[in-house]
């Protein structure tokens, strides 16, 4: 789920601010926001994400990086795979069609409903089509036993929207089996210093990189309706290491020559100058089961 300012539901009554927002308020805001915005979001971005594809698609970021090309998760066939912040689950559905035992988790019932509808459409034309299990839950408290999965992943889901992302790292590590992989994509932290504008006005740094105060929007009563949290690259690395994971790689996708699409703050203009996405690839120490 990638933030697009123009998609803001009820934007005329939203009051943006930089203010501390705790885990509970962030969770309520994200659940409500994506429930309300689910329809518009899919009308605008569903085709790019492969939401209506019979087999789903796994697109890591607005730069169009596809898991089928880059294989950041490795061979998922026969593996237990959890997607955190799955939205309408095109990635989880794609994983299921690659032979994974896939589970998609999201905070928003509205987003998950679109995933259920996509699965139902696929089953109507192909009754034996593989499908992931879908579950509504918080990324900060995963409802799974220790060592339940071989792979955990998140494509712009959950991590930027939770107040305690270090806890998400610990939870991902907890549910991973030894030798397993946790891979997640987020807005590149350097993007935080620029205005959320795809044009020339978005090329001038105006916001301190080291200011971790989240961007939030509030209704007239002061209730948070949208929250996005910032962490530096160093913060992310420290959270990963503190969770007992090994950092394997940080992928910063180039802007592809074929892509002329704007998506919120992402655009060819900005993408050719500085990265928009960071994909953190980590592993849990130990030997993966055969």
C-alpha cells in the first residue's frame, strides 16, 4: 500500500501535522484509512499491482520491480510464506501460484475484502486455483506460533505505518524458522527530506532527515486518520540487528526507462535523481530445513 496524497478520503477535513502518534492510534488510523480508501485505491492502482490478475502479481515498489525477475525471496515452492500488510493480496496470490503455502495478513478488512473477491473470481473460472489464507491482524502482534514460516515478506505494507517498527522486526524474526528470510520494502528514508511532490517542487530538501516525528493527518476532533512513520537507514539496520537477524542486502531499485507513470511522490523526474524505495533483505541465523 503506497501513499498517494491525492487519494486522501475526506481530504477537505484532514489536518496534516507532525506529531507523535502511539501504536494504538496508528493502528486505528490505518485500519480506518484503508477501509475507506480501498475502493478508490484499487480503481487507481489495481491494474499496476495485478489485483485483477487470475494469478496475482508480486510488485515490490512503484518502480515496478517484480519478484519473478529479482527472486529476493528465493524459491518459495513448498515453503510456508507470510506476507505482512498484504492489502488485497496480489502478492500472496502470486506466491500461492508459485507453489508456496501462503498467508496474507492485513489490518484492514476493506482491503482484505478486495483480496477475497479476487480469489472468488479466480475460483469461478478455475476451481482448483491455489489461493492464500487471508487474516486480519496487526503487524505488531502476529497471531502465529514461533518458527511458523520459512519466509516473511512485506511490499510497502505495515512497516511504514506502525509506531513500533522494531517490534515488527522482532515479530518477523520470532515467526521465522532458522535460515528463513524476512524481506520488506519501504519508502527510501532519504525521500523523507523532500516534499511529497512528483514535480520540480519535490526536488528541494526541506525536512530534516533526522526528525523521526511522523507525518499524520487528523480530523477536526484531533483523531489521527492517517499516520506514516519515518526511520533512517541506520534505524532500520539497528532494528534488524536487535531482532537477531542478519542484514543481507539493501536493494535500491533504479527508475526503469520504460516506466513513465507517476504515483504520488514517485515520478520519472525524481526517480532518475535519487532512490524512491529501499528493500531490506534479512535472514535468521541457522540452517534452513531441507
